[in-house]
C-alpha cells in the first residue's frame, strides 16, 4: 500500500502495551501520542484500560 493511501479494512481491535507505573512521564506521553494518532485515523475508536 502506498503512503497516505487509506485502506478499506476496518480495525477490529488494538492492543497497546506499556508501563502503567505512572513514574515515567515520557512513557505516558508516547502512549498518548500513539492514541491521538490512531484517533485521527478513526474518530470512533475507543480505548480501554485494565
């Protein structure tokens, strides 16, 4: 697939794994950035935390 070409496939689920200790602001910033970028691709995307 070419860059900037959108796929017609729907995302079924996304799993993001990361540190949840809350002691590293850089990890939290990176995770928030990834989630924001994914949300731009699909505004209906939701995230859950466990």
